[in-house]
């Protein structure tokens, strides 16, 4: 099974690798600097100014001091130190265009450490600083959706925030990313596809949580379409669950079979997919949705206790 943290780390790694975080003095006396690239993955270094092409966003420092402070902060590799450096930078340069990339870097480092609450905290700061950047939008959305429990008092608020952020990531995919002008088009396209897959998958998770199975199916079909180049077993497993609840058993069986084929052998995702596959096949063989077959075992999602399903309820999908 791919956890959402793993998927998010891969997306951020692609974005960071393709966007080499250039910070350059501008041509007006060398008193300002520009930075391109996602989340400050590599240390910016001064160089020749570049002209933006293709609608790429360029973030510009207003002084050499601001540029140097940005470079020093973005060099941090410990998430706690990075978060503190981002706060210090934002306090000293509250109007800086570049503070959002520092918070996004802190968010990504906490994601690699599997600290979901800190991912949300730093991601919210990144979104507040840069509301159109799809990377923090999709990461916060995904983590909110996958760590919200049925017993949380703020459950609806968290799910609604997740859906709002996921939709914003989709809406801003072509205009909100910070990409250098010379980034290879195929890598840009790959990063966009990964973000779209995660955003639609998150909308599907939110709809499943709200038992809106028709909306979940539509979102997960879009996630599957966005991930054609790198299909994800969990997306198809969740899609099967939505279709099962809609009593679309042939489609649910097809989706479960794809999940079995795509999941790593012996993984939790494959085991759940096989259980879902067998369950739907029994329902089809019985010719109705009232099968008395015992439900498959349910693997708990991270930070969310599993609830044993009723005999006609599809299994909870992994996150």
C-alpha cells in the first residue's frame, strides 16, 4: 500500500528536483533577488537573472538581505529548525513573496517525518502566504482527509477544509506552481498529473467519509484517469468501494481486480483488494446485494480506527 505520506513525498521530490530554486539578483542595481522553484528544495544561489516564460511564476526578494535570509533559512534540513527559520523569516520580512516556499519546505520535511499535525500546521501557513500554490494545498487536503476520525468534534470542518483545499489545488494547477522557465516539460506534466491524482483522490476520500458514494465515484474516476501513467492500486480499491455501495457490481469487480493487479504482492492494499474482489464476486453470483458472506478483514487507516463493516458494506480502504 502507498500511504499518502509516501505519495506526497514523491510529488514534492519531483517538484523539488525539477525546480532548482534559483535566487538571482535583478538587473536594477543588484538590490533584489528572484527565486524560482518549489518549496526551496535546493539552496538558492545567485546567478544571472532569467526572464520568465510560459506564464511561470517568479518570486522576487526586495533586497540582498532578504535574499540572504531566505537562502540561510532554506538550507535547514531538520523540520523543527526549518519551521523556526520560516517563522523568523516571516517575522522579519512579513511582506516577502518567498515566505510561502519556506513554510512549504517545513511542511514537506514534517511529511517525511510522518508528523501529520505539523504537516497541517506548516501547510496552513504556506497556504496563507501563497493561496494558489497547489503543493501545500494538496498536501494539507490529503492529510486532513486521511487523519480525520469519525469521532472528531471538528470532523465536518476538517473534511470541508480538505475538500476546499483539494479543489483549489485542481483549480490552480496551471497557474499556481512555481516552476523555472527551463524545467523539462515532461517533468512538469508528471508533477501536475501527480498533484491532480492526489487532489481527486482526496475529494474521493472526503465523499466516502460522508457516504456520498456517487460523488466519490466521480472523483476517483478522475484520479484514476490522471494517474494513467503511474496507476495507483489504492485509487482503484477506493473506487471499487464507492461502486460497491452504488450496487454497480460489475464495475466494482473490475476496479477491485485492477487494484489486485497493481498492488505490490503481499501488501496490505493487495490483501484488501483481494477481499473486496471476492466479496463483490459473491454478490454478483448471488444475484443481489443481500449476501450473507462474512466481510473481509479491515486494516486500520493511519490515525483512524477501523470499524468492522456490516456484511453488505464494502471494506474500509487503506490511506
